[in-house]
């Protein structure tokens, strides 16, 4: 039913069934591989029948294409995956998985603490969760805490922490996701829901659907204090809906124009960014690098260097009915962006510029083809021409 490779230190689940950690423990019966740390009557909450069991896993788990790994609070409260600084034990799903109301982290037995990294040691191997490209089923991670996983992809491809490379129809809902090397990452995944998560203090991005991700809903998450962009869809993503999220203080340097709250980048198209609250960022919302045919509306952004910007060949995007408050520059468009429409936005208390339109001196796709209509200014600080901008003050 289960096979353990002592050389690779990997448990492979090949059976056509639902498998729990308790099942694996009974089959292997080897505390050097999987050990129950604590299961006493005093740690059992009879009111909700959740067993307060802590497991120590000193191996990786590969879930075969017919198997389902089920880690839930009937027999698990916390799964500690050993991180000795040498081997990165994965949970790799080729079949399907359900993780419900548990905690999964790395664990360093020498320090009796999580395996923690900084920018100087992010190449040190740590465990990771990877949903494989060839996954035959979906993965659900709900009401759980996923933390202290992953390490630099320069040293291990697809080891960044919480990566979905397959598993269409998966769900990530109601979780605490933190101190992961790259936060959430996906590639080529479709029909996924990411909802109601608190995503914070990850080394790089918070939520990073990438390369060909499509038909994804990112809804009602709180994304903050991540090392880079809060939410970014990048490289040929399409039909992405980003709505109702609270995004703030990502990149931890709100005065730097490079930090971003929400970004559509590198040919992101046919997507929607709406009803989000974004604040304390260098740039609150960015449409960037040939992203096209997207709608950005009904967002409230504040306390940013730039509220909303169309940048780097972004084209044919609609940016409307947003409220931009207390930002240095409310709306901005780069000289290479074209055919974008900014209309019916409300701009309040801009510190320097209400609308910054780059100089119209490009030979081809100049900002002159962008349109600004019916944007309402409140407490305007009407500005004159600046070194890199023509400021258009609209009624």
C-alpha cells in the first residue's frame, strides 16, 4: 500500500484510497519516519472532537495519482516536517489532497523551533508543498495554518513553499499563510478559488498566480507585510478576478515607488480588479508590461506614492469608478502605455499630482492615445508641468 525509500527518505502512497497520517503511521510503524509527539486525554477537546495530536515527519510524502492524502483535525492538530538544513522534505501531490483545520510547518529539532530564513540564508533547504503538473485531482487547503516552508528556487526548482503546478479546481480558503519563501505560487492552473486567507510576512510575494494561470478567483483575502508585491498575476494569465481583498504594506517600504499592492503584469488579460482596499504602498494598483483588456474599478486606494498606474505598454484597459485618497500621485500613465481609459474616478487630497500623464513625445504608442474623462477632484492641488510629466487637471 505504501512504500518507503530509505535512500531518498520519501513515502510514496500508491493505493486507490483516502489516506491519513494515522494510516501511514500504522503501516510503517517506524518513529524515525513518522512519530506521534503527543496524544493524551488532556489534549483532547471533547466539545469538538478534535484530537490535539502533533506529528513529527522526517520524510517526504508523494501522493500517487490514485491516492488522496487527508490531513484533518480528527487525528492531527500540527504536522511538523523536519528541516535539518540539508534535506527538503516535500509533500508532493500527484493525486489529490485535502488539508482541513490543521497546522503544517517546518521544524528544526536542534533548535526546537521553526526552520527560519532571512534574505542571507534563503537557500537553506526547507520542506515544501507542491501540487504537481500531472495531478489527477484537486487539492483543498481550508481553515489551516501553512507556514515556514520553502526556499530559493535558484537552488531547487518548484520548492518555493506552496506551489500549484496542477490540480485544476483546487481551493485555498480560510488559512493563515505566512513565512513561506514565495508565498502562494501557481503555474498553468485553472478554476481555482483563493478566498478568506490571511497572507502575511512571506519572503517574496503574498499571492503570485503565474505563467498561464486562468479562471482564478482571489477574493476577500488580507494580504500584508510580504517582502514584495501583495497580489501579482504575471505572464499570460487570463480571466483572473481579484475582488474584495485588503492589501497593504507589502515590500515594507511604502515610500519606495517600486513596492506594489496589486499588479497585473506581463500580458495579463481579460481580468478584473474590483472592490479592493489597497493602502500604504509605493504603487497601490499597477497594470503593467503589455497587460490588456482588463477592468479596474470600484477600488479604494490610499496613502500611496502612486494610486493607480498604467505602465510599460499596458493597453486597452478600463480604469473607472475608483476612489484614490491621500496619495502623492493619484492616476498615472507611462509614455509607452496606450488606449487606456481613465474615467469617473474620485481623487481626494492628492499630495502633488492628481493625474500624471507622461510627455507626449513618443514616436509610436504614446500616452496621447489614453483618455481621461469625468474624473472628479476634491481638495485639488492643481499642479503645473513637471520634468517628466504633463499634469492634466480635469473637472
